[in-house]
C-alpha cells in the first residue's frame, strides 16, 4: 500500500540536503512548501501588525521562523527507516527539540504514482 511521508524540517538551509538524502533513499518525487509553526504565527510579541481577521498571506508576511514541509507519496518498497536515518544524519535526532518531525499515513487510493520509474538527472 502506498504511504504519505510528511516531514517538517525546522532549518530551511537543511531542507535541500534532506531532499537529496531522500532521493538517495529511494524517494523519487516530493512536494516542498514553506511553512511556519503555530506558535510562531500566534506568538503575540512576534508581530504587532496582524489584522483582526488575517489572511494566510498576511500571517506569512514579515520576519518569522520558517520551515520546510515535505510531502511524498511513496510505494511500499521505499525503506522508511532508511529515510528517517538519512534525515537524522543531516538535522540530528528527531527526539531533540528544534530539529523536525516525520510522520507517515496510509494512502488508500492514489492516481499517477509511478512504480520503478528512474529519476531523470
């Protein structure tokens, strides 16, 4: 069964290294978005210009700590433990604060997922 692999990497500079490590571990496709944690968005002293009903854009504007959120739907042949080990080799143990989080969810249906397609360089 395919799985959704999600990682939030707290240091943006390490995000690209993590993607390269995931590729080496067998992850062929991933989507990356910039993200900010709830405590950074809601911290009252961080910004004083947030409107009463902010849009997502206004919440993200200005200086805030930013993260990478990486999504990948992977086939069952991808060794998830190897992906976690490769990630921790770059960002440090996930058990430590301010490193990141990785979780996996089952995917019951998927369209467009290709099996054993070599990645073009």
